């Protein structure tokens, strides 16, 4: 059976069609079938990857708890910068419509898509110069396309971090950032924000970017204060 999911609805509700953090490993297998790839290691003993045949496409990656019945701890749309068609497949059973959004869409386009509630949404600039949209348990990471942060000294970086929450100049950031991945964390996952935490919390909440295990990278939000897009 093939299921249809909406990318914009995922950003809004945290549900990717039938997939949510309410499921366990057996239930995901019943819905999506056998994954195209999987990884077993100490950090993620049960990590499944659903993708298209073409590797240059977004992937659905799901991490399960090691404890029976192996509930979903978190999942993400990785390589979201490769979103380029009106729909994408995750395995043989899940189709995601992109709803006018793509890897080329600016952060402003995502914020103006209607998927985010301004009262519950905050923007952060992390220490790796990733722009981050945070809403409760959903975290969307945007990478800087010009790699400007690599050439800045600590003083220049600190000036940007300190000014981000006080004088938010979004136009400059909007022109150089593009989507990297979108994560959805379960309520009990230490990597996500605890339910009920105000979106305008300062300093930035402790959220670890669970980048694909294949990349062996870890991100964290540990820098400047965030900017509430509601103006409050």
C-alpha cells in the first residue's frame, strides 16, 4: 500500500503522513516495508534509511530505541537540499509532495509557507553558522552556501552571534542560507526541546543535530540568543 505525505504538513504537525514518533520499529516496517539501507552501531543500534534509487535525492532516516519494542526516538528528512521535484519517494510505500518548497527555497519562503506558527517559532544561529528554525520538537537546519564562517576570526563571529538576537538583519541571512535537513524528536528524546518550552527561550535550547550517521558529524545549538519571528 502506498501512502502520501505532505512536506508542508510535516513542518506544521511533525507527522510525515503515517510516520510519527508514536510508532515503533515493527509498525514502521508494516507501513514502509524493508528500508533501502540501515546502520548498526553503538550510538544508533537501529537506524533505517528510506530513499529513492537516485542517491542525489532527500532521504527519510529513522532512529529507533534499543529498548523493546524499539520506539521511534527521532526521524529526519536528510539531504533536504536535494528536494527538487513536485514529489519524492521514500522507499516503495511513501510519497511526499513538496508543496512548492525545495532545496532552493530561502528560509523566508519556508517561514512564509504557512507551515509555521509565528507564536511558537524561533530562529537561531548556531556556532557552526547554521540557521535553525525551532518549533517544539521540530528542528530545521539551513546551511550557509558561501562558507563565510570558515574565514572569520572569533571576534567577527562573536559580533554576529551577539547581534543576532538584538538586531536581527534577516535579509542578509536569507540570501545565503538553504535547507539542509529537518528533524522531528520524540517527547522523551534528549536531543529535542522539551514539550511546552517557550519558543522565545534564551539562551538557545540544547538541541543536538542528529545528522545522518553516515556523515559522522554532530551539531549543537550553543551560541547566541534566538530571535522570535512573532516579534515578542
